[in-house]
C-alpha cells in the first residue's frame, strides 16, 4: 500500500510498536467482561473505557508522542493517515491504560454514508466532518424515496470507505497480533429518521404533518439501502463478539448495528411509535439485532423503543441528562444493556458507580489528562478486586 501524502513508514513503525505492546490475555479478559456485562451476568466490574472528548486533546506520552496525528481533511482521502489517526486515538490509549478498550478502529468518513448512496450532495469545510446539503425539491425527494432496489456503489464515499477498510485489513495483517487484537468497526450508517432528516433538513418535521406518506417512503428506502450497505461493508469488519455484539465509538455495543436516533428525541413518543418505530424495527430485524443510540434527553422514548423485538441495547450520548436510575430499572427488567454511561469521576474513584450499576452497562470516562485516566482506571480495578 502506498500513499501520496502520509508517511507509510511511520505507520509501519507505529504498528510494530503497537504489536509489541498488545497483551492477548488482557484482550481475552476484556472480551469476557463485555460478554458478561452485556448479558446481565455477574461480572468483576462493568467495562470502563477512557476517552478524550476530541482525539487530538489526549496528549500521549513517549514513545507514542513521536507519531504524527494528521489533519482530518487529509486523513479523509488517505487511508494510511486515517489508520494512523485511529490507532493513536482509539488503540494506543487502551494499550497504555489497560482499561476495557476493545482496541477498535473504523473508517472515519462521517455520518454521510447512506445519504450519499441515495444521491445527496455533500460538502466539507476546512478540517470539519462532511455534511449533507438538504434537498428542498419535494419531487426529487419522492424520486429518491420511490427508487428501485439498485444501488450505485460508485457514488458518495463508498469507494473511499472500501479502499480504507481494505488498507486496514492489509496493514493489520502485516503486524500480528494486530490482526487478532485490533477490531474494525462497521462505518457509521446513521438510521432511518436521522438519514431522512439529513436529506430533507428541518422541513422533515413539517412533513410528518403535511406529507406523512413521503416521510414513510423515505425512511423505508433508507432501511433498504442501509441493509444492503451493511452487507457490503461487513466482510471488511472485524468483531470478535459478532453476532452478540460489535464495536462502535471505541467500545463494545450489543448487536450488529447501531441506529443513530438523535432526530427522534425531538418527537413525542406517540409520533415516534406511529411514524418511526416500524422502520427502526425492520432495520434491526434485518441485521439480526442491534443498538439504538441518541444524544440528549430521550427518556420519553425509552418505553416505546423497548417494545422493539430485536433491540439488543441502548447507547446514550448524554446519560447525565436523564433519570438514569429509572432507565436502568426499566432496562434491567428486559435485560437490555446500556452503553456510554458517564459517571462522575468521584463515583468511579470511590466505587459508587460500580455499586449502583454492577452489570448491564458499559461506562465511559472523558478526560484529556493521561495521568488522571490512570488514576481512575486503577481505582476502578481496585474496586473490582475488593468485590471479588
């Protein structure tokens, strides 16, 4: 593999160092911990992953600090640069901290995958993630919504994504045990309502009243395309706990796909049930079960989502905005695990978080200070030892 931009020789140095630092016994222990916690079994400690709010915020110590982190705009078009960024952001912290980091990378082409397969235009500005240009012409939207089953695999970011995933598989295979220890996540495929909102913009909320058939057709088409795209990408992914669980966002989530439902939290529960839930349910059924994610306060949707037969888990972007104790009890009764619970630092240090939520959750601690991260992980392990 060659690159016109990134220094592939430096990536090889990084992979060689990563391979030397991988502890396969720890990797196996982390897998067992996720398996137990996501099944609501007794576990020594719920999984804890430390992350920075933004990857570039985490200052890595020597010898990792000698490796370059590339600008996102460069990495977007360069698989070598993207893999190096992913390793530094998602894998190396886990090697340093020995937390429950599943050592997973992904092709980081943003949230635009499905919308671009449907023919939407997209833009990038500077070093920011790409975004979709909303479609104002209803006639164009109707053509998209009622198109046939054929998918053009040459449009959008498909070729860049596949080229990047192929590069990941190729490079990791050159540096065992990276090929066994480092997982490759499915790209971010969003979900029925989030992709529909990308295509339509905020006018989608008016369409629920003015043209509900268009909204239904659009989300149905999104489901069809998402299922086909997931099948196309999955052979390039590596998930050791598949089909029980997979990796997203740098930790393990239940099921084979994460539906992003950030748009849905702005709907009343009744509207979600009447217009959106059937599409989420069909998508999760089609992949064999998965997780539903949302940021913000979506507590009013929890009961409705729990009725989806193939729901395997919840992923919360901002668990602190909701009554998590109440949600934990609702999910415990149905044995639906929750990921991305973010306890306060003191609750992790004192063990209060583990006492409150002993299983059924994956915890995430956000910090840009590697020494702070070491202290929190050590305390978390200490409480696990005292529990055993």
